[in-house]
C-alpha cells in the first residue's frame, strides 16, 4: 500500500447554522490526519517497506535477536559466580514521541440574554386654545399698466378661395392670394403663386395643365403652378374627359408635348381614355448623354387591369414614338407600364409605332384585338415583362430599316394568343429570347404567305443566337409552323428550345413545330439544339409527312440538329430534313436490332450476327452517303454494305474478321 494523501477540505460551511464551528472541527480533523501521515512517513517508506536504519538490535525482542545470532537452546543455569565489578552500560535511546491527540471541539456559545423592556412614554399634555384671527389688511393700489409690445410677424396666408374656372384663377389678386383651389372638372388641383421666370414653362404648357399665367403679370415675373407629388403629367389636367366616349387625343398630345420639353412622364389614372387619332411623341432633340438622360417620355398607368386606352379604329397607331440616330447609334430610352390598349373595331388600328429607339421596356402592358399590336423599326433592345398580346391580326413586328437591327428582344413571362396571322415577326435581328410564358392559338383564319406563330427572316445577321426559348409553352397554333425561320444569309444562326412544351392538336393545326427554310444564298450554318417535349392532343393524327422539326434547304447549306434531350410523343414526327432528308441517326441493341433512340430512322433489322439493315424515313438524294458507326462491348470494325435510296446495310466484325454483335451499335448517316 502506498503512502496515504493528506485530506484537503476547501469548502466552507460558515453560512450554515453553526457553520463556523463545523469548519473549525473539520480543520482540527484535517491537522490530526496530516500529523498521523507525517508520523507514519517517519517509520515507513512510500512503497510500504521500513526505511533503512529505523530497525536496530535494541528494538528487537530477545527471542528474535537470539535467532539472528544463531544461539542454541538455553542450558541449565550454572552456579552463580561472584559478582563482577563491571561498568554501567550506556543509557538507551529515548523512545519516539507519541502522537498528538486531536483537539477537542469548541463548546457551543451560550445564548444571549433577553433585552430588558423599554420604559413607558410619558403622557402628552393637552393642546392650548387657538388664538383669535387677526384683522385683514387693506388692498394696495393697482400699479400702472405697462407699454404694449410690438406686433408679431404676419402668419402664413390661409387657403385661398375655391375657384370655378381658370378664368377666375387668372384674375385673382396675387398680393393677397397665394394659394388657390381649381375645381374645374378633372382639372381639379391646388395651385400656388410662384415668383420667378416661368416663361418657358408657360409657353410649353399650351393646355394650362400645370402652369397658368395670371392676368396682367408677365410669366417671366411669376405664375400659378400646380402642386404635385411627382414628375408626371396627367391628361385630365390638360382637359381629358376620361370617360371612354370623348376623344382625349388633344389632351394626351398637350401632355406629351409638355413632357417632351422637360423630360417628364405621362401619368394615367384608372379608367378609360379614348384616342381618335395618333399621339405623336418625338424625342429627336435629345440624346442619352448624362445631362439629358431624362429627356424621354414614359407612359405609366395604374396597372393593365385598371387603366385602359381605347383606339377608336382609325388607320394609324395610337402612339407614335420617334427617337434619334446619331453617329454612335440610336439614343433614346422609352418605358411603357401598367395599362391596356384595345380597339373599338376588332382588327383595325395599330397600338404602338416605335422608330429609332435605343431601349424600349414594356411592363404589364396588355394589347387586344388590333390589326398590329406593336410595330418597331430600328429599335436596338426591347424587353417585355408580364405583358399580354391577345386576338387581332398580328402581334409584334420588329424590323431593320437603315440603322439599328433589333439585336436583343426578350420576353419574360409574357402570353400571346389568338392572332389570325402571327404572334411575332422579326426581320434581320438576333438574340430573340423567351423566358417562360406561352404562345397559343395563332393562324386559325389567316391567309398570309408566312402564317405562323413566330416568323424569323434572316435572323442572326450579326452572327450568333437567333432564337432561344426556355420553359415556354407552345400549343394549338395553325398554319405552316409554330416557328418559321427563313434564312438566306451567310451568317450562322442557332435555335435553342430548352425545357419547352410544344403541342399540336385540333382539326386545324400547324404542319410543323419548327420549319427552317434556306435558299441557295443561305450559306450560314444552322444549328438546332432541342431539349423539349413534342406532343399532340385530341383531333391530331401523327404522320411522317408532318415531322416536329423540318429543314427545307439547298444541298449546299450546312446544318446540325441535336434533339438527344427531347421527347417525341410519337415516332412519326421525330425530326427530319426537307430536301436533305437523308441525315439520320440510330442507336440500337446489337443482338436484336431493337432501337434505343433514333432520328429519321424507320426501323432496324438484324439480318445475322453483326449485320443490320437500316430503313430511312426519307429517301437519299445521293448514292454515296457518309456513314459513321461505333460499337460497344467488343472491339469491332464497322463496314458499309448494300445501299438503296431508303435502306443502308451496316455491319461489323471483330479484330479477327469474324462477324460479331456489339452490345450497342450507334450509326449516323449523312447524305452525299
């Protein structure tokens, strides 16, 4: 057993009843145990053995000592000899001091004696009687009144008189009236008299919408100015009846002229405005330099479900916006937001006409039943957000005239439906992009030569993307195609259909979902990438003569189609190519010829081990097709067998020359 450790008591009980005494007792006990351990250490090593030098012969019993000396048994006692005279031996060592006994407990402190009682308070003597109240003194004389202080400044003028017309307002005395309320129909508003040179504002505000000149006072000295909370001008302020029956064009035009002069916006209230002629807006005097960047006119309504503009059915556009061309390009920005534009006579009139605009933005704008909803020429970049174009003859038309091609047109969550001819036509542009939205039910009763939902003529003229549609729903269109591309240029173009749902159905329907037409001059390569779903619904019977994707092109034209990520609801309308109909591809099981995926391939028949006949949906034009093949599972060497206009025989052998079925066989055929 190793040496014991001394106890350590580090907790105090002094806060308990008799805690101090308990702490003392524990301290005494701790000392006692410590002393015992110290004493034990004097006679015992930490490993339990006795230390050297601690045991001597004096500390042994006689018996043990005899054993150590090897003494024999004690013999009989001999006779007592004479007493010797020996010296007295030395005194033995003193014994070890005994352990100190533990300190006894301290006695309990005796109780404190009780405090003696407090002596009684003596009796309070009686209160003496109150003395009599003295006589009130006489009131002193009133002091002299102080001088009257100076008069304070005059407070602000209160509201002016309510006037019934602008005539009364003009005749007010501006010295005593600086605020007045005009209550002339929808022109209602609060006007403030302002001093300063307002001559340019008065000259521009011919309808007295915001600035009204006072009688007998030059506008260079001051004028009445409408109180407003933003930089918008409402046609009502310029005299619009805003009842859907009265022609509001004069008021619109006056408001537009004022906005053009100072870069303000036309504001529209909830309700119906009627236009019997065009509102023309020209921003040709302004550019997009920072000092003039606000010199454009935007139209801002209360939402397409609240604000409506009614085109009366005249032949021109409701709005004609003209920008400017400078050496660096078109330079004007426009924004249209929060209103609907429709016509009183279905199929007549144009909604917007835009020319030479750098950036046009449409937000929550709905157009209905017009002959042409939007006509845009030389508009560089246009974006549509949450817009609707329904019914009528044609939707949006974008074209190139003499300067700027429609290089970037994007639709974000927009819906198009029900036009007789086209949803969208774009000539000479590039980067047409749809994000979501839908294109439905076009071309039902049209007669145009290019009747389709979307028509692109010579897109991608500056090289690059022509059309990209992401997650767009296309359904129930009629005519030649959902998307018709006419390409006759040397620039390459790319068409991407990614995550779209494209459907055909009904008794009248499109012949193709995507039709690309190239003439001899169209030498630019056309690339189509599709990862979309092609389906049909009731009333449509699939046929191989109406494929989902079709190319009609001169043999010299280049093209590439990748539909590997697409779904076709019926093999009969998988993509084929018009006059170059031989391009085909197939992947099939080597042991059976079962098709895993294919394009423009009708069937695959396994004739024998490693030999297959592929039947095409469309006949070859040339007699020497280019065939590329690859097998998997074993090393094979493909070879070309018998070729007819509609069949191609393909086989493979292993490295030893033996006909062998690969696990999978992929074949691509190009007409030549």
